[in-house]
C-alpha cells in the first residue's frame, strides 16, 4: 500500500496498528518502546498498542473504538478538501467494523461531497471470532457502497502486487476528483461459513 501513495497522504486505521508505523518508516525500537509505554515510543508512550499516532508520517491512529476511524477518516479528507490540499486519506477498518452504522452515514456524506478518501476493508473474514457469514446477508463487502453510488473493488490481499495496483488505481480515481472508492482487500482465501 505504502509503495502506491505519496508521503503526504494520510493513513488512519483500527486497533491492529503495529505494522503501519513500521511500513511508513518508523523504527522497530520506537514501536516496541510505544508498546511498553515509554516516552521514547512512537506516540511518546501515551498511545500504547491500539493508538499509534505519528504526525510526522501522517499516521492518524490507531483507534480502539471499532469503526470510529471511518467517520474520522472522512473528516480528515474533508479538512484537506476544504483547504484545497491534494492529499488522499486511506481509511482502513476490519470486516467487523464494516457493520457499524457510522459506515453508512460516512459513505453518504463522503460521496455527496466527493471527499478524497479511499475506504479499505481489511477483510480477514472474521470480526475476531464472528464470521462475515453470520453478521449479514451481504457477504461481498466491496458492494457495501452501492446504495451511495460508491465504486467498490475486491482485491486479493495475499498478493502485494495486486494491493499496490489497487491502491494506485484508487489514488488516481480519488485525485481525479471522483470522490471515494471502497476496496475490499481480502487477507484470507477461505470463505468463512460459521
Ligand atoms: C464500538 C466497539 N464495539 C465493540 C468492541 C469490541 N471489539 C474489539 S475488536 C472487535 C471485532 C472487530 O472486528 P474487525 O473489525 O473485523 O477486526 P479484526 O477482527 O479483523 O481485528 C470487537 C467487537 C470495540 N472495541 N468497539
């Protein structure tokens, strides 16, 4: 993902956030220090495991409230759009978070205002132990934006080239002023049934 974006683009994610600072160039020493609550950590020890923030790398968290980052991500994109800055926000969340009500209000406003945001479901088929199949009648998560006319694409998350290509295409779409796009990046090849 990081190979397809600009350094000035913004990233916001859920609570599984240890890899993001590393991918953005932070050192393992600082990441480990954060996990131990040390002032030498990425977020000065105040964030801990679920709340990695790094202003210098445009990492806006790390959020422990499942789905909370969906609205915040659109808010960051709104701020950039309002200031006339051409950044893209990559807003990541799990397949469980995708079932939160905030997704629908956010998708509606983000499409209405054509905000520069890529919504990314990290789809591992389970909200911790609860399978996609048990939480909804709709299992193709890339279709969740259809009622807002938001385009959606399913991506093989086990192939880094496919992820790079999908993010690069999505960035082009968003930078072209077309508004948000939803990527259902699948990190599990099996289909969860129970
Ligand atoms: C608003 C809210 N409800 C419930 C929880 C408890 N909780 C923590 S993780 C989780 C499941 C999240 O599932 P998903 O978004 O698919 O993430 P993954 O399982 O892939 O980490 C839940 C329900 C929470 N942190 N916040």
